[in-house]
């Protein structure tokens, strides 16, 4: 997973709104502090955990590329949004 995807997952798991995430970054803070406070891990460790778990997520077909991926998905109003993904060979 790309770092930006790991950061987006961190934002979601921490319950940060987009404005709160922007304020976090704008203040020069990183994701380590809130992740350590809540889960006892830094962003790097969180990324390793997310990478280890992604293969347990559902396999979906990306709408734009039609490639198959494992993905962490957020559903809102009946629509799914891919937060983080990993390509698979199929």
C-alpha cells in the first residue's frame, strides 16, 4: 500500500474528519501521536499491520481499471469508496 493510503486508513480508524486531518498536518503534527495515544503504535507499525491484514479483505473489481484488488472499503449512502488497495493476480 502507498503511504497516502495508510494515512487515509489511519484517519478513518482514528475517526478524524477531513478538516481534523488537515489541521493535524497543517500544525506540523504527524499521525504517530494520535495513533500512539489510541493504539500504542506509530504510523510505520500501523502500516505494517494494515499491509498484513489487506489480504483478508474482500476481492473486488475496480470500477475504473476492472482489475481485481483486495481493498479496505468505506460505505456511505450505499456507495463504496476504496480507502486502500493491493493488486492481486487473477
